[in-house]
């Protein structure tokens, strides 16, 4: 009797959900049944803003690590735990929270998570000790999953023929957010202190939540899936999709190399000259904006040409970047060149990976993205932690060998044959 009652309740719940979807479609408030062939520029801008402004919260700490080390009397290796735990929290948020995008109304979910991010930023800003800072950083990472809700939201808005280009535009905003976060926090620290930076970011997130609520269309999934089934389906996707496994591994290697460079960079710069510090990291981060211009170009290449070759070329560029960084380790100019090459290569590889996984199952994009980005940020956490350790014990050459080796491993993972994959050069 109880089983019948639960079944009836479930059917009624699904019926109500379908009526809500149809009602919203009739009002023109969702893209669940339509796709833009020429999306409004304002929509691309807002989505890029959302991705960039929220992802910035993950990276404010990197130029500030030396200042935090002084305040909390910690070593570079210990302070490396701040970005490491932020990325671990982010990875867990991807698995536990991002799949909700395939089951809940997506605009509302994006807005609610943006509000939670503001609360986590306040927790970090008022950290009374190092332990609190670590816990706050973990929850900041866990709640800052808005970009990974925005990206599949964007992919569902447009026609497949322009998806790579449109997602590339949104990813440009995301990359600019990463770059400007380091630049703004690095420059602002000398004027307002690192804690005020986090307070200002918290206020900005509340303002962003209001903008998104007022401007984005509502977007319902095709059906509502129980949360437990959503989480189980992640494991099923990993088992059944060799293309997803391959590109998740490639992405993990790439972002691990990226994080291995940026986390200990501020300590390396101080080793070059005592006058270098957070402001110098800020200057170098601005040079990485070239990667933002690579994103739409990479998206177009992935739409038109062999994505595996595009991806492999991008990772070769990353290996070369670490050769440059090692060869010119005591030169700020050469380091700047290495930053440009590194950011461009990582961004191009990332877009190529996402173009492949979004083509697998249009109705499961949030979950596909969750699996991919979970692997991506676990790689980032590994790179941050090991990069800080190698800097402490082996110096800059250890960091460069690690970064170049990880990018090379990504090339191997990308090009290795897999009998279960579909025929063709995917």
C-alpha cells in the first residue's frame, strides 16, 4: 500500500513539474524547447559576467599567500593548503551540487548558489586563525560552482552549430575572471588589506545574484530526477562514456600543471627580488588575458576541425611554456612570456575538452560537466599542493619539471588508443 502511495505521489509530482515547464515555455521564459541560432549579445555578456565574477572567488588567495603567511606565521608549503582546500571543496561541490542543474530550474539554482558564495566569502574575510581560514576556504570552493552551472546553461541556449563558439565566449568571461581576480587582489592588497578584498567580493556576489534573477530566462530540465539517482548516474556516466573519461583525465593533467605554476609563483618572485610580491603577480596575471582571446578562436577550431589535434597542439604549447619558464627563471620578462603561452595553451585545451563532452548527451550536460570539472579541479588541487611542496624543497626547477611533465602526461592520455571509443579522431 505504501509503495502504491509513493508511486502515485511521484507521478503527481512529475505531472506538476511538466505543467510548470509547459507554462513557462508558453510565456517565453525558458529555453528547454528552443535554441538560439543568433543569441543576443547582451545574453552572452551576462553569462560571461556571471562565470567570470564567480570563478574569481577561487583565485583571490593566490597573490595574497605571502601576506597571509606573514599574518598567520606559516610557511609557503603550509599556505599552499589554502588554494588546495579551495579546489578540493570546489571538486566536491561539482559532484554534490552541480548535478542539480539536470533536475531543478536552473536560473533559480544559479541565483541561490551565488548568494551562498557571498556568505562563504564573509566567513573567509573574518577568519580569526589559520584553521578557520582553511575551513572557510573549503566552503568557499564548495559553493563557488556557479560557473559550472552557467556553462551547461549556456550550451542549452544555442543551436549545436554555434555551441562551441558561444561556450567559448562564456569561457572567455570565465578566464578573464580568473585573470582579473589575481590582478585585483594583488594590486588592492597594498591599499585595503586582504580581508577587505573578500568583503567587497561578498557584496559583489549579492549584486550579481539580483542581476541574474532579473535578466536570465528560466530554464527547466526535461524531467525531474531524484537527487540520489542523479549522484548514482555520475558513476554510470564515467563507466559508460570513454570519451568523458579521456577528456576528464586530460583536463585534470592540464589544470594540475596550471595550478602548479600559479600557487608558488608569489614566493618565486620574491626569490628573484624582494621588491616583487602580490603586485607583481597581479601584473603577470593581466598578461594572461591573451588566453581569453584564445577561447572563442579555440571554440571555432573545435567546431570546424579535428578537436583532438587542436587539443594536442594546445598541450604542446603548455610544455613549451614550462621550458621557457625554466630557462628564464630569473627574468621577469621571460616569465611574462611563459605566462602568456601557459594561459593560452590551457584555455585552448579546456575548450576542446568541453566541446567533446557536451556533444555526448544534451539532456545530461550538467552531470557531464560535473564529472569533467570534478576531475579538473582534483588535478588543480594536486598541482597546488605538490607545486608548493616542490618549491619549498627543490625550487623553481622542481615546479617547472612538474608542470611540463603533467602537460606531457595529458598529451599521452589524449592520444592513447582506446578500443571502446567510437571510431574516428574525436
